[in-house]
C-alpha cells in the first residue's frame, strides 16, 4: 500500500545551497550500510528522478501538466520557486510515474547519473519550460532543483 507522503513523520530537515551539497548528501546515503526510505520510492528510483528532472530542465519535457495546472502554475510559480521548501504529495498520473521515477539501476549507477546531470547543469543553461510553470530562467531552475532535492531526499534516512 502506498504511503501518504504528506503525513510521514521523521523526515530529515535539509537545506542545500549548491549542487555539490546535493551530490555529497546522496554520496552519504549510497555509502550508508542501510538507508531506510520513509516514502514510496527506493533510493535508486529517487536518485534517478533527481537526475532525470535535472536533464529535463536543460533538454525540455515532452509532457505537459493538465490544462488547469498549466493555467494556475504561472500564478504560483514565484511562491514555489522562491519558497523555503516544497511540499510532498503531488499525485502524478499513473502513466507518468514510470517516466518520472525510472528504476532498474543500483544506487551507485543512479549516483553516477546524478553526478553527470548536475555537472551538465553547471556548464549548460537550464532554461527549458517547466511542465506546470512554463518559462523558467536558469536561476529559477537552480532554486527549484535544490528545493526539489531537499524534499525528496528528506525521505531517505541513513542508518
């Protein structure tokens, strides 16, 4: 049975300032003897998701959010991008889940993909349209990626 991420207790409080902070945290999680996941995703799926969204911010996203979300997205973009944190629990359509959270690799392979994606974002511009918020600057994407990583990685508890 799926976990409701909005009600999960015991998540880590994270604050990333740079992509290196994110990669360092993921390296610690992968190196841990055991990593307890409080949410619905295994660690490799979660790391793959972060790498995929980073690449999408450069290459673009093929899918778009439903019309209503695209309509209100630009109105709330500022509060989400410049807010202190992202809230968990966005429900994706079933057909989008396997694309958004790719599986089939080890934690180490996922970490390697994340390193490549983050290094790419340091030398290329993240300026693709967001599926819900529309046009985003490189700086907005940077903030969004950091808040996005904080939210997802808060569900991973190294033991």
